[in-house]
């Protein structure tokens, strides 16, 4: 029984089915890669062909092409995040500047009001002293 199971997995119809499926998958991937390069006017992403296949655990080591596609995807995501960060930072800087300017104007108004009150108090003091 164990030998029959081993034969089925290693040389039998299961092995043939998996080999045929992998050949179809490889030829489909090749067609999609060729399509990507033959139609540059469509501005397709570098990982166009890979998008048609499930991602996840692999049974073998990744290929250089797979890693290049992954690196390109991560770099694109990183660039997008950096752009978002720059926009948020610029917005925060602008808001902080507006707040600082607003705070400065409030302080200047308070100083002007205090000076006016002090001038008024000084005039009253001088008026009272002149009466003495």
C-alpha cells in the first residue's frame, strides 16, 4: 500500500497532473510577461504578470525576478508613504505657523491693552498727584 501511494505521488497520475498544471502556469506567466513588454503604451506595472497568481508560501526559494518584483512593489509603497508623510508634515508645519502667529497676535494685543491700561492709570495718578 505504501509503495503504491509513493508511486502515485512520485510517478503516477498525481505527479503528471501537477507537472501539467505547473507547465500551464509557467506558460501563462510567460505569456503575461511577454504581453507586458510588447505593450509599453499601456503603462502596466512591473508586477503585472505576478498579479494573476496567488502569493503566499512557496515550496522553493524565490527567484531573482520574484525578488525584483517584490522590491519594486515595496519601493513604490515606500515612495507613496514618504509622499504622504511629506504632505502631513507640511500641513502640520503650516498649522503650527498659523497658531504661532495667532498666539503672537494675541500676546501683542494683550500687551497693547496692558500698556493702555497702564497709561490710563498713570494719567489718573498724575491727575491725583497734581491735586495734592
